C-alpha cells in the first residue's frame, strides 16, 4: 500500500514539474519602480504669461511620459518622471478653470506635418479620429470633445522642440497628436527604446512662478496644461493589422484623458510573450488589435470624467 501511495505522489509531482517546465509564467508588475530622468539640460519651463491672467499659473513643466511597448519584446510599458517628487506620485488631471482654450470642452489636434511613412494621411488621421470618437462615445461623460482643424502653419510639439526635433512650446489643444518621430526620439526615453516603444504620451503641467507644481482645485492631483502624443516611425504601421494605428492611438488617447496603465502582466518564460489579466486597452503592451473599450477601461474613464466639469 505504501509503495502505491509513493508511486502516486511521484506521478503527481512529476506532472506538476512537467507543467511548470512546459509553460512557466512570471508575474510582472506594471509600472513598477518608476523611472526618473533629468532633462533640465534640455529645457526650462515654458512661460505662458501672455496667455494666462487673473492669478492663474504662468508656467508649464514636463511631469511624465507613459509609453506602450511591443509584446514580443518581453518588456512592459513604463512611466518616466521628469519632475522628481518622490516615489508616491500624485496623478495629474485637467482643471476646468485652467483650460487654456477658455472652455470646459476637450480639444484635440492631429499634426499631419509628421506623417507615418507607411500609410496615407487620410487613413492614419482617420484612425486617430476614430480612437478619439470611441472615448468620446462613453456615455458616463460629456467631454464636449472637438477637433481643431489641421493647419500646415502650426508646428506642434513642446517635447519634440526640447529634444531637438523641431516643434513649438505653444499650446494647441488639450490632447495633441504630434505625429511620427524617428528612432532617436524614443532612445532618449529608454535604452534602445526605439526597438520596442510604439507610442508615448507626455503630460505637461502648470507650475507657479516659484517652480512649485500646482493643485489649484485641491483634488490632490497636479494641474494638466496639455498632453502630447508621439508614434514611433521605426515600426511598420498598418490599419487593421500589426501595428494597428487605431489600437495604439486608442491606448495613448487614454493617457491623454488621464488614464494610467492597467492589468497584471505575465511573461511566458519560454516565448517571452506577455499575457495580461484582464486584457484591456490600457494594458502596458500591445497585444493585438483592440478598438473597443473594455469594462475595465470604461470604469477608469468614468472615475475621472463622470462629474466633469464639476470639481
């Protein structure tokens, strides 16, 4: 009898060992240990005295960048902080009374001066428009979203200008899609970032004349001036195939509307491929075409925007 029990235990242990070896999965925390980067040598805060009056903040600075990665790289999207205020970061959000266009509506702009090399402008811009319309279609919020018409006389990109890729420190819209950038732009964010970063969203915030980050509505969140989104032209972009512009634009637009990364990431030690639980638009790596908002994404959006513009 003891022999039979011993044999049975051996079979069970062997089976467990075999399964573990066949498909081991390693849990990866999303956005663990935020990266802090000093870019003070690149820029000084932009001054907005000609725009803001009445005791409102007069300067902006860069708070953070949130980027999306390819899944096959085995890396997960990270948040890079440019303002070091400690590991326990406050979120950042728009404030109705500080809107630079003087309204409570959310505006966006698509800069077609930096097009994708892979697709016609009509297709790429249309995919971005659809992504914004998808977020705007969530019924818990009323963002009054509108698109600022493209003009070839507008040079977008405060971040691109301070990184040496041209642009302007001028406000254009609340969420600005600044276009496709060359590999070197993404290598500034992370070592070999151009090989696995698909897109990135930068958050620019208000600071007062003493350089203090503002929280004028006392909601324990920094006050957003605007956000800028960039795509990596080092990848092959497609509409409805890998890498799908609408999918990446939907993710980055989520950051543009104040959402962070979500979900637990599992890396298959055999293939290096990432799996997410649950799968959502705001996962930190690209896991295939996703052009519909999941319940998780919607819950995150509604927690931020359901009461807008009341605060």
